């Protein structure tokens, strides 16, 4: 089972809000997830990112692969 750390879109139409989740790579974007690690709100100025750093490092060390956007968000917040 390939596990990814990716964004799950939530919020209203034209008002996106994302949760950073650990999910099976075969599941749909907004489908079932294994664990929620934090959230990302791009509608605020400046954008808000809140991540559980210890839990994220644990998942990365066990082999979870972050997507490109999540990897950028994690680097910006000094998680990886």
C-alpha cells in the first residue's frame, strides 16, 4: 500500500480550505484518510498553515511520500 501525505479540499464553493492528511494513494482526493496532520487556509492573508510536526516526521520516516505542494508547505514551516 502506497501512502501519501496530501491535501483534502473542504470548504464552500470558491472558498477552499484544505486539510493535510495521510491517505492511501489509490483513494479519491476527498475520500477516506488514515490520519489528519493539520490544515492549510490559502484564503487568509497571509495564508495559514498549521501542522503537527512530530506526527508528520513520524509518517515520513515510515515511508509516506508528500506531494509537491505539501512538501513545499512543510519546508516553508521547517517541518522537513
